[in-house]
C-alpha cells in the first residue's frame, strides 16, 4: 500500500525464533550439515492460523514419509541391486522414480504433498546417493524434518498467558474504522482479526452497507455473529445467508415517499428482501451516477436488480436516490413539506464517490443501529459491549486516523489482555443512534438541515 510500511508481525518474529531453535538444536546435536532441513520444515509450519499450521505439518510429514520410502527404495535398487550409483543410468533411474512418487501421493489422496515428497526423494537420491552410508542420511532427513515440524508447531502455538473476554460483544464500524481509506483491509488486520474470531471472540459489524457490500469489502473475514446492516434496518447472518431481523417501511409510506420524489424528477431504487434475497427495483436511470452504480453492481451474485414494473408486494427496507446535490436538497425539502420527515428516517449526505452528487436514503422510522444492537445483545444474552467508531460521541472507542491496523491492535488488547493486566469492563455506547462512519458522511436528516 503506497505510503504505508507493513508492521513487523508476530509471524515474522516466530519464524525467526523457530529457525534459531532449529539451528541451536542441530548444532548441539552435532548435525550441522543437515540443520537446513529442520529450519525449512519449521518455517513452513509457521502459518497465520492454527488450522493452517497443522495442515502444513501434516503435509510435511506425509511428504517426508513418501519421499523417504521411495528414496530408500531407490538407494537399494541403484546402489545394491544394480550397482549403478552415480552413473548416467543411475540418474535415469532416479528420474523414473519420480513417477511412482507422484502416483503414491495421488493413490493415498495426499496430492498436496506431491511437491514435498519429490523434494525429499531428490534430496536423498541426488544429493547423498554417493555417500558412503546413504542410509544414514535417510534417517537423519526424517528425524530433522520431524524435529522442525515439532519446533514449528510449538513456536506457532506459543503465546504469553492471556485472559479471553468472550463475555463482551465487540462492535465495529466499517468505513473509516476497520477499512483503510483505500476501502480495504491490510493483511495484518485480516489475519489478526480472523485469529480472534476463530478463537471465539464475539465480534460484529455495524454499517450503512448492505450484506452484499460487506461481503465485497471484507470477503475473507470469518464472521460468526450476525451483522447490523443497512443503517440498522436489518440484521443479517452471513453464515446462514438469512435476515434475522428487519424494520420494513410500511407500504403506504413507500408509495408516498416515492410519489414526492417522482414529482421532483428524482428516480429511486427500492431495496427489498423476499425469501432472504435482496431485490433492488429500479426504473429509468436519469443521471451518470445512477448509471454507473447500476453498471458496477447489477452483475453481482449478491444483488438482484429488477425493473420497477415487476414490483410485486416485496417488503421494502429502504429507498435510495442519488442526484445532483441541489436537486436532492429540493427533494428533501419536499419530503419535509409533505410531513414525511416525522414518519420516516432520512439520511441525506454528500456522495464521496460522485462529487457534486448527494445520497438520500429513507428507512422505517425506528430503524437504528443502536436499536438493532440492543436486539443482538438480547439474542446473544450479553450484557457488555464495546463499540468502535470514527466519530466522537458515537462509540466507546473513537478512532480518528482511519487506520484499521490500529483498530485491530486496540481490539486485541481489549479482547485478550495479559493475565497480569487489571480486568476492565466493556462500556456501552451512549443512548441514541450510533450514526454514520467516516467515508460515508452520513447524518440523520433533521428539520433544520440545509
């Protein structure tokens, strides 16, 4: 990322420590010539996630076993049966042995170990086939790899004693909080956050985005809890792909708001949910921003754009319109004049991605992220929560830098403090809606807005 140097992560530190341990053990055991194999095995086992560490360890062990068996067989055939060790015929035989090595990995359903198996086989048959006692190298190759795997697993699993705060619900904004200004997570944040999620941390997102937009923004996060989406109009379960709670706009208000916008020459998208499927009804696209939004998003597998004339009683979560700011201001004033600002919740804010344009979104009056968070707390039976936000007064922890790495580091310290640190309690956000996020520029429309 331009202008941003990656931090030195714990995986780098653990990799260096594992190599040091392997070098010291090999040196003390008098096996300095073979220390490289233990170090390589240990390095390969230092993975971002625990399940990946065990997966890589198994691959190394299976690969070493297959390669060693066929390496020993090749030594016997080449050196003791045919007596062609170190000759051209011997090299032809070694090359031919690659076929049964690869076949064995397929037959054993261990295809991922094919490369390791060949490396071990070649290290035995090519590098040390002419040794006085090549059988000794076979044994040392196996033992060194085994030692490296053990060191890699042990170092990867090691951490200072910590207390896990699984009793707290952690909630984060997305834009300007978890995401960097470039609207992407750094590898560091993704790995650290996924590790905590896998460990059982209670964590969720509260955002104006739709579930589809969240998927696209953070596709690799392993969410276990439902997300608060659409500015609190809905709660969505990413694993089950279902809407658990929703605040739908009354149909009569949908038609009244749409009529007011139509009178102002404003087209709007109707975002509804039917059978857990997000349906977006639209009409004639009238400006470049609408056309660009449709062109970018209508092919998404998580969105379903449908022509407005096919609208059939689909429950609507919110209306979204985008147009020139002066036109949207006139539309907002028309909604005010019609008395609709007292009956619905309106978000009116500049479109950061389309200069000179503004968004206007209309939700059911009681829809708010604060209310949906309270619903989630009730569903989970939790009494403590901590909210990360980008705006003063809208969360317990306010981050002004928009640095997702900083947010994840703070989250990590709160979720798993060291045992010798004093126990802290989760703080609840102040009453009221938790508002927008940096980058979204959203605010609740009030009668005094201009």
